[in-house]
C-alpha cells in the first residue's frame, strides 16, 4: 500500500469509477485518443487534428474537474508518469499500425504492471 491510498486507489475515494465515467462522457471532450484516470489526476491524450503524428495532452483533477497545469518549470511540461507512459507507448504503436481510425479504436492498451525498482536513482546520480 501507499501512504495516501485515496490518491491512487478508487476504492478509497468518494468518486466511483462509474461516476467518473459518466462525468467524463458529459464533459465535452472531443478528438481521437485515450484517457488515463487515477483518483487524483485524469489526463486526456489526443492526436493533433492538424498534425496527427503529435499527441496532445491536458489534465484535470479527477475529483473536482479543475484543470491541472502540467508546467513543471525550466520550460518543461509534464508528459506522463511511468504508468501513463507505458499506456501512451502502446497507444502510439496502435495508432501507427492502424490503417483507419476505426482500426485504432478497436484496440485498447492495458497496463499489466509498471514497477519502479529504485525510486531515487536520479537523486543518487546527482548527489555523486
């Protein structure tokens, strides 16, 4: 378990997965792409309508619906956590291999596991 299960586990939040799905469908999101949703953050990834080799991303607080700014300073934007990146890689592969939008939409990326062996390797590297 994690220190703050309500941040990562749906069973510990007031918002159910079913209610999230209903709220999301009513949210007016448009485009072709995919969604990653955790109790603390939802990201909507879509292929850019005018440059479909680009993936655009926006984020919002899953519980409140308020936008989340992905700016992380030094002119960098957050793209994804490890789990989101694993899903994005699979979705991009599906997109590249699909002959049509319908072919793409017929596939769904599943996250089997995304373990992180060492959580502080970057810190260790920079402290040397």
